[in-house]
C-alpha cells in the first residue's frame, strides 16, 4: 500500500519539487492548492491528486 501525504503549497517552488520527489519515491500525493490550472500544468503529469483550498 502506498504511503499517503497531503502537501500544502504544492504549486510553489519548494512545494512543486517536494511533490515531485515524493511522487517519484512512491508516495500517493494529494496537493492542497488555490490555483487548479497551475496544478494541472505542473503536477498532474506526476499523478498528484487535487484537494482544492476554499479559503
């Protein structure tokens, strides 16, 4: 079973690299983001799930 992680700020510089590294290591990554379009461009190819921030 894949280890799961919820990552905030995943479309920022550090968060993006962190999400990519976790995905490569086999983690099931869910990203909490404000900009869904940016997630689609940057992280969707890595299989990162979306958790939309409603704040």
